[in-house]
C-alpha cells in the first residue's frame, strides 16, 4: 500500500500552501491535489471543524494513488502542528518510521493577525474584530464544535511545546523553515529542503503566489453571497461551467468587492509581544536560531 512519507505540518499562514505547490514541481516529489486532508487529527478534534477534511483511512490513502514512482509522497495539513499529541500518535500509527516532517514558523504576532484575516475572509462564523476575537478565540472554540481550529489565533503561535514534541519524536527527520527566510530567498530555502530530503537540486518557478492576504470583504452581505451556497452561486455555475473561467471571474469579483486590511493596532501588537515573548525565547533555544527579529 502506498502511503505518504512527507508531511508539511504547519504552522497555518506561514507559507505552507506556497511550499506545497512549489514542491509539486520537483520530479521526485508527489504532493496531493487535496492539500489539507488533516486525516491525522480530524476524528479526534471533530469532523465538522475542518472543511473537506478526510476522516477515513481508505479515502486518505486514495490521495496518493499512482504515486509509487516518486521518492516522496506528501501532503500539507497546516493544523497538525497545533495538535502535536494527536498528530504524532496517528502519524506513528499509520506511517512508516522514515516519514519526513517540515515545519514552517512565522512571527506569531504576524501569524495571529494573518490567521484572523484569513478566517474572517473565508468563514462566515467569524464576526468579531481582531481584539475581540483574540480574547474569545479559545473559549468559543471549545463551546462551539463547528468552529475551525484555525480560529485559535493565540494558541497556534505558541510554538515551543509543539516543536519540542515533534523534534523529540522525529529527531533528524524534522526540518524547520522560518517564514522570513522563505520570503526573502525562496530558492535558497527550497535548496535546503532538497538537501534535507536528499534529492537533486531543481529550479522552481516561484512567480505564482498562493493564498495572498491583505484584503477583506466590503460587507458581511457580500461575504455571505460569495461563501454560502445560494441561488447566485448556482447561477454563476450554470453560466460559467468551466473551473478555469470560474476562478478568473471569482478573483475579478473579489477585487471589486474587497478592501485593504487595516493594519494591527500598536497596543494590540505590544500586548501580543508580551504574551509570546517567553515562548519565542524558548523556541529560539531548541531550534538553535536567533529569533530576536520577532521580539521587536
């Protein structure tokens, strides 16, 4: 049976979608078309929490059909990292010992804000402003079993214990990418990954960007119109039957009906820095990387 041997486990909003698509270009790597199956956590955290999450083993394995000729077969479920105990247990249960793990980490303050903006864009349940959302995010997640774990804006950025557990279990099979480095010199970070995987160098086309943020809907009405199933969407689907054209039309309409994101308040940023400061320092020690740029 063909099983994956490469996982990008998070953190969410740290470049995982871009990396997933860039690795697809390497001739030795097969990355699943379904980027985020979240098979290793879905059943435990609640099957209603992650859209299009996969819960059945046979469905998960089917993602890697006809991939046996590749040295690596991978998927990228960005919320594995925030549930290390569940993820590690199930990775060990279902996959071989030689599975390679890639962790991408972003300044947790920036990540929290970007994560909030992402959920607010694509999830009709997010109705609070950022300051209210970070106060309520943990409480409402545990009260409402339909809330996505991506809405745990603070928790996701407390990397130290998550990374520590993954490193303790997978040891030399862990590779960590810092988002700042990935953005500054993507080809160099890809080269490090190819070295980690012991595969040949490959020039990757990194011109296309994925899950680009920086925008929000002009109104909650427009958001619901585009995101929820309704007559408008059915009509568009009937008039424009081809997926490629639908994507172009959707992106064009989104540009018309969107506005730029207002930057985070200084007081909020300062508060989050105090919250994350000690965790960042401990993380810096265990990954042997100076992260003082995150403390400014």
